[in-house]
C-alpha cells in the first residue's frame, strides 16, 4: 500500500496538467528540472512508446510502476543514487540532513516542518547520527 502511494506521488510530480498521465513533454520538462537538460524529446517519446500499455502515447500509473519495478537491481541502485543526490545536503556531502530533506520536499510541493523531517530521518537512521547515509536511504526506499 505504501509503495503504491510513493508511485502516485511520483506520477503527480511528473503530471503537470493533473490528467493522471505523463506526456512526453511533461517527462522531458521534469527531467530537465531535475538536472537532465540533455534529454531529447525523441528519447522521451521512444521511452514512453516502449512502456505505454494502452497505446495512447502517455504513461499511466500502471506503466510507471512497471517502469520502476521492471528495472534490474543495478539500474535501481543507479536510480536510487540519483535520487539520493537530489536530497543530499550540499554542506554535508554523502548525507541527507533534516534541512536538505525539507528543502527537497518543498520543491516537490510538500511542506514539512523541521521536526517532521527529523522524525522521518530518525525512522530509518540506523546508527543514530541524525543523518541518512546512502545505505540507510536504500533501505528506506525498499
């Protein structure tokens, strides 16, 4: 159940017009905002064409789940690494701090207090240092 909510949040992030589907343009725009300026519309269109289950040229939630779950472990690890970098604290490289978590969540449209971010981190903070390492982040994401 929780994982499905995560997929729905990812879908909402990419779905700018709120129609429940991700168009090639929406995917390209969001990837560009995440730092992948080099992605070409043709690449995004072919990716969507490959994953599109109903032939409408758009990705729905089911397609998104298939895309994320269907990847190999090596690719998942690479994706987790990229996601971790998005949350990574610029002052404490290699860790997610409550401050960097709050900043990234705000970018994703979720406003959380510093106490809430600290609590979220402490839930998966295995060594009790108040930070999330990449290892702890991968456990959280599984």
